[in-house]
């Protein structure tokens, strides 16, 4: 029998949106809870999110804003894009569960949300919302209201990637979500949160998960969890060995997840008998390549086109980032595209690429140039030579694209055909001529917001074994679970929303005593 060092009702692994939601729910429901975070800061991948949004249709925030959406419409949309790749009841649990969760959270004065209009990512699917009325974000929180959290909430990305100081004015986006939950949890004496504490393994007795072994300051500590363990530790995107094992395209250096997302929770769950699904999947995006060699999630392009090694366009540059990333990956796999691919643009905005949301701030242009990532030339033919693509093809590609701009229709890839494409161009087609020299090219790669494959669960977030039966005492949420959305990204806020909701449902299941 295990000699326990600590005991609690609920052990939560991870401190992203799911981890803090699970810990908060447990504390509020009167359960003693211990949350362990492997790094020196709370927040996980959630804290890197610029918006911290959740895709929760028909929640109270949206209802107050006057939405005419219905859950039936949201279900029809979600089912149409996800298909039968994941269990229908799991899909339904996600779509239906967001609104009650927001209602639950808004009862706490520390947890405030507002609508951030963000169109669904499959604008032509049945019952897609093009007005963005399924997306909610946390309200900003002045740092002055929680100064003790300034240095312990992860992010923004520039802090970790560029060494900039943490903001001293506001917690925004994902950081606001984490900070608000930490403030809310602090009211409860039955909650303990530990940084620098890594899950080593789960303790299983007679087929039931009864706790976990963690490592803190070099010491192994056995924590008994009387009700259960929630694994909400993110994905395994930072582990190149696991990426290769499960066939996840790309490299760990290009992920947007924190360095500690190594899949230890996945491995612990698998060792305890968990079944898995979607292990080759991730939330994808194009990645602008920076001088440190890492390609980081980028969106909001106000110009330019992407060309492959043949000097030809090969994607809709303004498509939702996961769809765009998947298009790139498919063509990398069949050889149609290679890395890097190039954003080609003119001098309307100068030499800096027309990318307004880089997530990691750009550094000095000279560093990109010295690294061979940015090139400039007086003519397209000269630019093509510098980036190693056929000059005649690039010239013809740009000429054809300029014709599309004049017509207002992209006949090759439909750029601007869907609402999301036009989200950053005032509702107009995002088509901008490339005709004002000098001409420029910037290198791009493939990035991800984390892996989305993981432990199979039921609608209460209970982890299932290979026979489809729940493993008593074990739950998973977010990127540690196999995503309900399968191989697609239905709308902004699905990753954080999945993590928050299923952590919440897990703890409610424990509290109910099932």
C-alpha cells in the first residue's frame, strides 16, 4: 500500500484554463483540492492566448447581448463540421455545457466575461454564425487588483520568448482568465496550489486511480485523492519523441505551448490503462519564422500571398488558421509545398510583413535579414532569385493575383469567400495588389497551438479504458483528452472551452459521488 504524504478529495494536474476551472469548482463545491503545476508559473497554454476566448453558444453573456442563436442551431453547425469522427454524445456535451458553465461562474464576482464577436471557422456550413455570436472572453483585470499574481501568471509570449517584463497595467486575454480564477480560488481555504510540482505517475489500486506521485524540489510526494484525479496538463506538443511516435507533423520548437507540455499526464494515463484517440492531431496554424529559428502562430494578414517552392500560390492565405495550417501540412506531405514557404508582398506597408498579429513580437528587421528570413528586391524576378524559386512563375503568379484583386474575386482559392476571411479587412475581400516596389518575401513555417489527441473520455470526462469502460477515479480535460472536435477546429475558443468545461464536469461528477 502507498504511504501517503498528503491527502485531498481532488487532485488536479495542470493550471491552464481547465486546471483552474477544475480546482475552482472543487473548492466551491466543498471538496478539498490540490492543484499541481509543473512550471514556475500558472496558466499553461491558456495564458499565452491573446483573447482567452471560449466557444460557448447561447451563454448568458451572449443572451444579454441580444443573440438570437439557439443550441439546436449550434449543434447542427458543430455536428456538420465535426462529423462522426468523435462520439455524438461527447459533441453534444460540449455544445450544451458551455452556457450552464458560464452561468455557474458568473455567480462569482471575480469571474467576469464579455462577448468578443468572432465568426465560426466554417462559414459555409449549416447554421454557421457569421456575426461571431458564439464567442465569449474574460474581461480584463487591472494588475493593481491582484498585484501578487503579476509574476506568477504565465505570459504573454514576449516574456518567455524575448525576455520582456510582465505587464504591470492589465491582465488581458488568457492571462485575465487565469488571474481571475486564481483570485476566486484564493477565497477557499480548502484549495492548495503548488508550482514546480510535476506528476510522475498515477497510483492505481484494484483498478481505481487513488492518487498520484509528484516531484517537488527533488522530492517525491504521494498525494492521495479520495474522489479522483483530473488530468488537465495540456498536450505533448513540446516532446519531439512523442510527436514522432504518434505522427504529429512539425517540431516542438514551433509550438505555442509552454516548454513543460511534454505529455507526462498522457503517459501516466496510458500506464493506468487509458485508451487514446486523435494522437496525431493538433490545433494548427501558419507560423512566421523568427530569428531564433522558431515559427510562431501568426494571423491578421493585411496583404501578401503565400507561394511554394515553384513560385505558385497554394492556399487561401486568409482562411481560419487551423484550416490553413492543415492545407499546408497536406501539401508538405505530398510534396506540393516545402519549408519554408514564402509570404510575398510589396512596399505599401514597408519592408515589415503585413502581419498584424504575430503573437511573438517582431524584432529588428536586420535580424530577420541576417538570418535569411526576409528578402527585398527591386523586381519580382530579382526577389525570386533571392528566395530560390522560378522567376517567371512568381511574376505570373503575382500578375494573376492582381487580376483577381481588380475583379474582387479570388478564382483560385476563394480568399474572401467566407466571413472569417474578411474579419480583418472591414468585411471586404482581403485582396490587396502586389505592384509597388521594392518587393519583399518573408519565410513561414508550420506552427501549432498544442496537440489535441489524448485520453478517451465519456461525457462526464471520465477516462475510458480500451474496452470503453470508465477507469474509476481518473478524469481528463482539454488537450490531455481526445478532443470532442476531432480533426477540425469549429470556432475560436474551442481548445480553452473544452478544457474548462470538461474539468468542471469531472469535478461535478466527483461531487455527485458517482
